[in-house]
C-alpha cells in the first residue's frame, strides 16, 4: 500500500512540476498587452508573406463576392404569419434580421421587411455586435429574447425585443454578457440560467443554477428552481409546447455525454427515467428516446443509436413497450428528426449518404414510408409550421451540386423547387468518389474525394485532406463555394475523411475513439493520407491537411506524429496543450471526450498524443499555419499561441501564425473577415504545396 501511495505521490509531483515548467503560459493572458503585442508581431509576419502571393488579393475578392452574393439562398423559419431570415452581404456586413410572407418568398426577389439592423445597432451603440439568435415566445411570436455577442464570442448580452414594434422593450428582460441559457416560461416569466455571481457557474464556465424570473422584478429576486453541481457541465430549462401539450423540462448536464432530465409540474420535479446518455424529445403524446449505448429493458435490448417511441404518460406510469422508429445497421446511423403536424421525419445516413423516412402515428399505431430522395449527397428536412401543417422544407447538396431548397409535404413525394444556389465555380470537369482506407487495426474508414475526371495518377496533384473525428459530429457531402473557388477550380483535389470519433456510423463510431482509444481517430486519418499516396493521387510534399477546433487538435497530432507525411498544415482554432485544456475556458466540459489530464492514469494516454508536449527539437516539421481568434471564449487562443511560441523557441522555421481580433470560435465575425481568413489559409496552402 505504501508503494502505491508513493507512486501516486511521485506521479502527482511530476504533473505539478510539468505544469510549472511551461515558460509560455503568459500567452494565456488573452487581452494582456504583452500577449497582444506578441500576436500583432506574428500577424504582421504572416501577412507580409502571404499577401505578397499573386493569388491572395484576387482570391480574397472572389470569396467576398461569393459570401456577399444576393443569389445565395436566404433560408427562413416561420414564426406566426412571417418567414424570418438573418442575412449578411456587402451592404449589411454585420447583418439584418428580416421577414417576408410565403407568397413573396416564392418569388425571385422577395420583399423583405427589416426587423433589426445589426449594422445600425452597432453604429448607434459603438459596439461590434454579432447576432447570435433569438428565442421567441410561442405561440404568439410577439416577443423575443435576442442574443448579441461582442466580436463573436459565445458569451452574449440578452435583450427583450418586440416583434410587432420592431424595437427593444424598455425595461424588458435584459441580461449582461454571460454564457446564458434562457427560454420563455410564460408571457411574463422566463427560465434563466446565467452568471448570478459567486459559485453560480460550473468548472466549465457555464451556468449551474436555473431560476424563474418574473417580469418587473429584479433578477436578484428570481426564484431558484434547480441547482447542479460545480463539476457539472451546465443546467438549463425549457418549455416543450405544441397544441394540446405543455411540458416544462429541466436538464442537468452532468458530463458532455450524460445528463439528467426532469419534468417540472408546479414546484415538483420528477426524473424521466431514461439512461443518462440518452436524449428525449416529444411528439404529441409520444415520448421519443434516442439511446447512445445499448439499453436493456426486461428481456429486450435496444441497440446503440436507436430511436424509440412510447406514450409519455404510460412511460411515466412504468410501461416500457417501445416502438422502434430507427434501429441502426453497420452502415446506417440516425442523423436528425423534425416533426410536422401529423408526421415525424427521420433523417439518417447510409454509408454517409442521406436518407429520409416518414413515420405517422394514427389510431394508436406507427406506420412508416421511405421518402424518395437523391441517392447521393446530404439531405435535410425542416418542418415549416408543426402546429397546423405537414409542409416542410427539403434541402439537398453535395460537393459539386449547389444547395437546393424545396417545399415538400409529408405523405407525398411531390416537391416544389423554391430556391437554388447558383454554381460559384466550374464543376463540369470534376467528379466525386467514395473510397475506403484500412486503418492500423483493420477498420475500414470511408472518405470522399473530389477530383478532376481525368486525374493523372502521377502523385503530383496538390491535395487537401480535411478531418474532424470527435464529439459524434458527422462530416457529410456539402457544397462549399469557397473550397471550389480557392482549391478545386485551380486543379486541387479535395478529400473529406470520415474517421472514428465522428458520428457517421452512429454512437459506436464515436465511442470507438473516446478517451483512451483516441489514437484510433489519428490512425484513421493517417490511413486515409497513406491511401491517397499509395494510389498516387498525391505525395507527402503535395499533401495538405486542414481542421478546426477538435480538428485543430487532429492537425497538431498529425504534425507531431507523422511530420513526414504532409507538406502543409492549416490548424484552425485548435486545442493543443492537452495538459491544461481542462483549465482553459470551456475545456473542463470536454473531459468526457478526452479524459482528465489531472488523473495520472488518464494523463498517461493523453500525454502520448498531446501536441504541445510532443514537439521535439531537431525534427523537420511540415509548414504549418495556426489560426485562431482573440474573442474565442470556447477554445482558448492560448493553445495556438503557446504552440507557435514553443516551436519558435526550438528553432522551427516552418511555422506561421494568424489571430483574428474578432470572430469567436468561428474565427471570423463577418464576411469580410471570413474572406480574408480564407485567402490567407489557401494562399498558404498553394505556396507550400506547389
């Protein structure tokens, strides 16, 4: 026993010594003068190199024209009698929230009524506001709680807005800047989870207390209705309401993947007895349960990734006779659902290709019908007015096919084409294929490749490989005018890797690369890269890679584990110092994904891939560009800053850095910034891979 205690003590001492030895921790001071002076110097160096590229200015202008194009699809959502859209273009760089009628929307040039002009608001208040959405009061849709971010950060200021008057409500509900969760509880009350002061936030920086706030009273007098633990991720409350049904729901996020869900009746809370890793939704009288891990009830086991339905009152009374609405196979996974008045529309993936199924509950029975849809690409379904209609918006796109928006009706395969985005690049000489690589442990890993139709397999084509591989996020075919203009149209090959850690094949694909199995995601990405080389599509010095956030971590791992395999790396808003990720901003919330570096046994496997700890002297690293944002309050910019500084201290000459002063986790706050960032990144790739 003494040996065990001594070993633990030595391990803890080692961790503390390691943490204390970080000479670049000062760069975690986000807004400090010393830090920002360093950032400005790095930005100047990178700009001076990349802006000299002949392609930089034309590409920036092309991308900005695409982003500002009035021919893009203005996607809308219906509230009351209007269809609302948030729009940015050259005249409205910060954006305008606007509305129209369905009849007008169907025309080539809808008549839009401005509801809120963000550019005018920012000018009037001398603030760099970024619109972050609105929570509007159901079913009247007369008042909204609008979220405004300074520079694109996750933290927002909240204000009540009158949709009829198109103005903020004097003395209405208002919250200062914080990472808040708010929703309407009634006409004159809201559920609010925010920074209430001392001990009101979790270790992850999110609210741990939910209160009910009555109109006309100070926030300090709001009634606490639920408290989570400091070690939780967050807590929130909402009202799930539709004609004939109203349910108040409290959610306690214990970890990133586990939660407790409660039904609130008056002041009484009753736990909805589903597995901690399952999610609930409602469809009329039916409870819908999506299970992440296999769930055994009596003599029945529902497989991971299933969607189950049951009468909610019967479930609360102890019944468990579920109807399965979706059960996955080895090639299929649940990808989303939406409800019309009478139908439940289920989106799924079959080998990463979109599928759509309708379910109708009538006379106590569920009946299903497959919806005719394109065999390849990504599809989506969004109900228009679930209270009164079975109409829905249907969307389709792939890498070479611009987005199409249709008006569809559940129960029928007939669709009316409403809008189609024009082609912003010439795809006539390109084609899409889906290949498979074999990972280190024998797992087959699919990837999409977009390439010239008559590609010469001479290993000489600049190729860009994109990946993410985490948090059960699925990467599916999409139309990117920016990628098309900046990469494909110039002769490059583009590859999208569906590595483990994502959700392309449901929870099992994600769980396969969780925590101690993280290396499998990295092995998958390496396997795809090696497959591209073995097929002579490209070669290492012509192979570039790109990824952001968790994908930025992937980029850092690729650079440190296989510096020989890549010619250029674009590492966007990344996690890189996995020794301290849980101490920085929202990092503690991701320990369910990566593990806890403060636990020696977990640091043991994290330390093997953490990029910041695995940079080595006298190693030839590929050219790498780190990009991040000063206003990113989700993934700390210190990750990228410290990695750059450490590489420079080791004499690495192949690293460059750019930090946008606005943008939040998205990296850019408006179209101009997005175009600039895109031009920097792709100019870097072409310079390093040509």
